C-alpha cells in the first residue's frame, strides 16, 4: 500500500529532524520499531502556537491558506538563541523568541523548524495548509465523501461547530509524523474511497496521546505508539456505523486506542498477563489515564474517557477525547 513516494517522503522528514544533530540517545525512533527504549522525544524547550504548548521534537499544526501563525519559544534561561526556518511561506520576527509565519495559500505540507543554536536542539512543526470547509461541494470534497456536519452545534457549544477545514491526505504525505509516535495515516477514517482522502485532527488530541503514551511506558507497558481503532470519522461514515451524531471523532478530537506490540495482530495485547484479551486489558490503559486527572498540568487534556469490551467486531479499547470537560463511561 505504501508507495516508494511515501517512503522517500518519510526519509525527507526524517532528515529534517536528524539534521538538528541530536545526541544519539535523542535520535528519532520509528513508529512501531523494535527499539528497546521508549523516548518521549521532548526537546529542551517548547513551542507555543494557537492555544497549544508543545515540548515535542515534532508535532503537526493545521492552518488555513494564507493564515498567520504566531510562534513563541518557551525556554528557561535568557542566554539561549533560537532561529526559525520555514519550507515555504513568510517568517517575520515578532519580538523576543517570537515569530509570525504566514502560510502559503496552496494546500499541502510545509515543515517549520524552530532550532536552538547551541547546544543544538530543535522542534519541527509539520504545518499543513488545510482545505477550507467552504470548499465542500454538497457532501463531498474532491470526490471524497464527507457527509453533513450538523448545522446547529450541540447545546450551542463551539466545539460542535463545523471544522475550519480538512487535511488533504495523499499517498505521498500519509506517513508524515503528526507527533513523535504517530503518523497522519493512523487517523484516517475507515471508509472506502480513493485519493486524496481528508481528515480533521486536533493538535490537542495529538499532545494528549503523547502524554498518555509516555505514562503507559513509564508504568512499564512497552508501546511504541497506540493502535488506533477509530480516529477521524466523517459524518457520513459515523452515520453509516450508527454512531451518535455528536461524536468527538467527527471533529477530529477523539481516538479509540489499544496497545498492539506483541504480537502485532491488530488486537489488544495481554497487558495484565492473565492469558486473556478482555476488558481488563483496556482497564490497564483506562486506569493510567484516570490517574492523571486532577494534576494541574493535565488540565488542558481533560475530556472524555470510555472503556469498551471486546466484541465479535473488535478487541477491547479505550476512547479518549479532548472535549474540554470531564466525561466518563464504560463498564
Ligand atoms: Zn471513540
């Protein structure tokens, strides 16, 4: 399924990251690799953009054509120097450790690199110029079926307004890292359809998944990424599978996750080592997430948390989302 193009693209993105000359211990780990040691891939500084604060060596940022993105480096110490480089668009200084990047108008991927000069360290923002929502033609976008977003947001909440736009996913860009341990293709809707495909995805969800992945590894469960049973769902597909209309998946803010490392069989691993794959394995992940609630740093990640039993159609999994308020369900 992966074309030569996709792989050469992955190499380019990889090169961008490795040229920042991290010490070997900080080098990027491939998603799903057999590497023994989990690395959280945190830089020695953070980048602030939109409402997000990311310490990771790589993260996606989604912008509209020609939109201006304010970037700020957040770092301790005053004697550190940072520079920014953009693959395209315009970079303008905007104060101490601040810049303004004006995105190109053409849809696509335009990596931005924020780098510390000495000692070398960097953060790459894989910036995607998305296709505006207004480009939808009826229920489709370039032949890909999206369906209808509800005209009226649930309880008037802004998180249920139609999305600003759609990330265009192609065979060439599908393997792009959207976070250190997640690739764009992991979030694709499971519906039929050719290329290009379209995805809605929230940066906050990516940050939350990284935080959870780090916690899971810290607890001793080896996971190089999470297997994602369901990431983005178009309203069309969400309706097709009979799900609730206002599912956070439709807004790119939810993921149904499980750990699938040993064996790699598209099924949850036996995390609690009782020789059974059941809801108790989902509980292991659920409880680790549950433990983080209430800690001040976790506040931006508060959202839905649900656990699901194994059925004939799927293994046990945990639903996480970034709706902004507390919600719990599951057995
Ligand atoms: Zn879900």
